[in-house]
């Protein structure tokens, strides 16, 4: 639908934080089409299809605020004394208390602030104002407004620290660590896919080289049965872990199997380990074999102590775990696309789903048991990393969204927006834009449920880790929404309450002493980096993205201190491939370039030559240095920066050339399925690869702390 941008439509869009214009990656001002605005407002549940509907929606927006006694969620920082409006029948008294999460109660102070009453739904409503105490502790509290007529209303109150304090390791100085796609990090004992035992081994090795962390790809839950989505950034549920990463031999009950059951598990292992020889990561047969083995172990049962621990775990994870396990059982029976299930099963809250649960408790227990094992092995992996000398340990990645037909899209449907997907506008590295096929959080619905689903997701990823990397952290400020049927370039930004989302991130990380790294690459809202820095959240700096205004490589001294700096990222080729222009050749083959391949190649070669010249000028690289010498020198460039965190890609340590992921593609390229490979592009095991001279040269360049 196309319509002119009326002032009322623009006002309605602004009221719902829908951008009517923006600045693109080349600095050009772009006006969003009216049809996009109408579609995005529709996804928010706002009717803007006609001029009359727009006027009605504007009026309803203002009246809705007055219908609420208190806002659904109030977010503040420690030390703040915010005013909160309270709407009651005109003339009625009201008292407001803060109920602390530890059980205490604090009164809110009435404020002498006159607001004229308003007639809403035929009743005169008044607005009182209260001030919250400035010494409230950080935490998840509750506001209660008690009205003189005997009624009451409550709201979630979130008090976040003003700033996330740095962990001791980062207060003492700088740290460096490895960055890897865990599924790539296979060893002789892997079942076709790198697992948590491999992560523990990799952590121990890197700790011996002086590393303080290992950053891995998102390990969120995938489908419970084949086919599995290969992208770790398109999970089915973010508050749970993919059991594909379990190491079967480390499950305690495995050691108690009788001879026949042990032989069956060994046969599964043999099938899966043969997959390590393939020049691809084939998750489906790997998980089929691993699941078969785990079912054998599950059916063996548990002793009394283990059963009690499992029961306690299920109680702790509560309804969220039950909902996820229910989806898994349904997906096993009906397929992982819940939109094709029998109609009564498509709604997680339906009576049909409740009845289904009652008849499938044992199957649900199996999927809950897998999550228990994941949490156990994650805890042991973090313990192994810190025992080896790492001061941070495992840093886990939080994906920006979820699969549109997965467990979260089913179980959390009420707090997601429908009819749109998340993506990215056109930029330098994908000039057609991107559609990530993920349903976004609905900003208003999320506030109405007190941000509980967001909190639970953050807590899950912070569990048994030293920190969290938030993919596309700018999504806590705004996300690029693409209406169904539109190209990525036809989307627009929708704003979020960053005070709430960032505040929750700071609150939860502070409780476990974790570091938070925000991936703030690409087109960034101007104030976002200032907010993140103010709140103690690290940014991300990739060497190939850091340039001065006159087109020169940003000198090391110009890098941010509060950032994780690295040469490359998973959305670029490993450095050896980048220097060989592997990304240009691939994008040209896939039709992703908007200019001639010769022009694109010349542009990229010019950039590489400028970086090479800067390395030579700084004395980090000889004029006749090889590409391998340049890879080492690039890491030396970052060591000269003030960045508190330095990341080294495992792919760079082994001279890998092959691209892990080409943004904006799905089946056109085997994204997330390329194994770790050597310079000859043949698959290698991580423990074999780290004996390479290149690994020794790069790790020797990294900063060392006293005693290491």
C-alpha cells in the first residue's frame, strides 16, 4: 500500500519509535516510505491503514497511558529518584510501596505535582505522582499502588547499577584470548562436531600461552531432531543450550552402562567420529548418532543423588524449561516448524498443549535432562578454564534473534512482533541489505511482562561463563524491521527502551562478576556507543573496519580502551583469505556486489596496501614481508593499542583461508559448515593445528602478565 506521509502518520510513527527517516552507511539521508511505516505499525498492533485509523490510534495511545494505574515496568539506576505517575479515579487517595526482592518494603514519597484530571472511558481520572527512594539496592523489585477504594495495581521495578564494574582481570590490565566457532574445533575424540570437551582442551592450551578467555559462537538450542539449522545465529531458543555440544563420555551415567548398552554407545561414537574426516560440518548425522547414544544413557536411569539433583534443576528452571521441552517433543512428532502443526497445538497456552504435556511427561524429561547435562558440562568447562589459569574463562555469545518457526517463536509468541523480520540495511559488506528471518521482540509487550523473557535469556547465557558477547548490541537501541514481502532495503528502524535492556544486561552481569562485550559494528545510532561506554560495556573494534576520516588505517593509539579488538570476525574471511581477496571473489560469484568486480577488487587491494604500508612504517613488518608475516604484524598492531581485550581468531592461528559465513546468504554458500582448515584448505583438528609456527608467532606477540 502506498500513501503520502501525513503529519498524523509521522506523529504516530514517532510515538511508537518507528523511524520515518535515517542516514545510510554512505552518509545519505533516506526517507522511509509510507507503506513501510504502515506495515511496521501494523506489526506493533497499531492500525494506520487509513487517515481515520491513524487519528484513532493517536487518540488511543494517549488514553491508554491514563488507563494504567502505574506503568507496567519502571526502570531506574541506583542513586536515581524517579517520579512515577499513578492514575486513580479522581479524588481517590493512593499509597505506593516498593517491595524488595529480599522481602523488605519501602514507601514511595508523594510529590506535590498537579496534573489536570482527564475523562477516560466516561470516568474522571486523576494523576498522582510519587518519588522512588534513591537508595534502593540493585535488583528485581515490585511497585504496589493501593487505592482508597480498596483496589490495587502492581508494576515491575528494575534497579540497575549505574555502571558495570570491570572484573578484577580487566582492572589489573589487559587480557587476550581466542575466538572460535566451537563446532569447527574438532579433535580425534569429537563426534563430528567440536564439543565441550574440545572447548575445555582448547581453553587449557590457550591458558598455557597466556590467554585469559575463549570466546565461542552462540551455543543456543537448535532443533531436537534432523534437520538442524546450521547457523548458530538462528537458534530455536536462546535460554537453552544445544545438546549437540555435549561430550557423551563425560555424562556420569555413561560409566554405569552394562556391556551391551556400552557396545551400542560405542557403535554410535564410531559412526560419528568418522564424520571428522569429511570436508564439512555435517550436524545431522552427528546429532543423530549422539542423540541415539544419549537416549541409551537416559534410559539407564540415575542413582538417588543424581535424580534429586535433576529434580532440583527442573524446579529451578521452572515453566520455561517445561515449555521448551514440550516444544521439543512436539517437534519430534510433528516436525520443527510449529506453524504446520495441528491447529490446537500452535498456541503454547492452549488446552490441547496442556493435555499433550500430561501424556508425554517422560519424553519431556529426556529433553530437560539434556539441558541439565549441558549446564553441568558448561560448568565443568568453565572450571577447567579457570583452573588452567584463565582469569575470565569462557565468553559466550548471545545471538540477536531466533528462528521464526522455533521454540521461542512458539513459546514466547505473545512478546514477539509478527509480520516483520529483523535484518540490516545495505552497508559496505552487503550492499543489498540483509534479512535475518528473525521475529523481533515487541517493545511494548516486553515491558508489559516486566522484561522477564529477556532477563531469563541473559541469565542463561551468563550461567557458568566469565562474560557475554552481545551480537548486534545496537539492537538494544533499535532494530531494522523488514515487513513481509519487502526487500531488506525497504525496512526501517524501530526503537527500543535501551535504558531497560542495557540496564538489565548490566544488572545481571554485575551479579555474577562478568564482562559484557557489545558487537557495535555497522551502522550505529550516534548515541549508542556513548551509552554503552557510560554503562561499562565494551565495544568491538575490527582492524579492517577502523579508518581515519582521510582514509588511512586508524593508528593503534586511536582505538578505544573499552573494547575487544581483533583483526577479523566470523563475517569476514580469516585473515589469510582476506589478504587474498576471497571475500570479493565469493561475493562476485553470488551476485552480492553492486559495482564491477574489478573496481571492488581494486578498492579492497588499496585498503590492504594502505594497511601494509602502515605496518611497515611502524616497524612491525619488513617491506618484503610475506602474507604470513603480515598476519603476525596485524596482531602486533592491536597489541600497540590501548584496547583492554584482544581477540585472536583460531582460524588465523592456523592460516585458514576459507570463509565461515557470507552475510546475506543461506543455501548459496555452506555458511557455518566449513571445518577448521590449514593453509592447504584441508580440514585439521584443533590440537594438531596449534603446533603450527604461525600459532607460536602470533601468541608470542600477545601481552603477558606478571607470572605468566
